[in-house]
C-alpha cells in the first residue's frame, strides 16, 4: 500500500475517483514530497517511520544528528533523544513543537506536527517531522537564483555564507581573502540582484521555493 496513504495524506476527494486514479494521485504526492528541499518524515507515536522523503532519507543516512534504527527515528545523543520523544508525546496530545537536535557543529531544527485520522473507529497517531535545511545552497532554487542573475561561482559562495548569518570579516577568514574583496563581492551581488542591501538580498533567498536539487530528486523507494 502506498506509504502516503498509510501516513494519512490521502485526500478525501480522492475517494470518489477510481482505485487506479487514487493510486496514481498518491504516487504523484510521493514524487512531490521528494522534490522538497526540506526533509519530511511521518512517524507513529513511538517514532516508527511510516514515510520518508528523499531529503530526509539523505539526512538520516548521514547519521549526523538523526538516524534510523530498527525502523524507528533516533537522535544520535541521549539528550536529543529525550527532546525528540517529549515532542512526539506532545504531538500525540495534539500539540505542535519546534525542537533542535545537534551533532558536532551541526544543528537541525524540527517542526513536530500532529496528523491524526480515524481508522475503523480507532484514532491513530501520525506525526510529521519537518526538517530545516542545513544549508541554503541545498535548495535547487538557490542555484537557479544564481544563474538567473548571472552570479559568478565566487559570488554564489559568498551569498551562501551570507545566508548563514556571517558578516564580511568572518566570510573573509573562511574564504581566506581580504575583507575588501568580500565587500566588493557583496556590492556586486546587490547590484546584480537589484537589492538595496544584504538584508534584502538574504530575504530574497530565504523565501525561494523549497525545491531540492535535481540530483537529489529520486523516486521514493521507502
């Protein structure tokens, strides 16, 4: 059975369609979820994985802050494991949470959102875990944005670091160039994108559609 249907994503309007049509629509929803740059995992009350999209699968396979153990989602540290389980318990009670999990120098924010449905009179808990993007450059739209405005590879690199909240001196240290060089790139970025300053430039990138790069968009085999 399609995992999206199991996860409670099926549209009530689809019940009027033929079985073949419903199956096709659910397959399309699965493909749509795989185009998202944000990881999405649907789990049960105990964290058992019901559906995972491509971006989330990639992150779980890295096992940096979250991983898959015995068919369940697990945090790599005991403290984060307790944080995650507390958020799942709140979701079972119908409450949303925003929690952070970390590993090494990486921190991942998770929106924990309850999804509930009734099956044969029994209420089942389904919970969506929606990941923040680790890097803005992981969005397929970031590369499209760079090409749209004719950014050089170096300008694209500077923009990606700007979107992480770093300032010119910090970027200069990371790129091993002079601060004046970074500021020159920033002026060029603002001119090319017709942005009034760094804040507007970063905001324009922040609201780009969350579409994954093409090389990460694969048919979901979970």
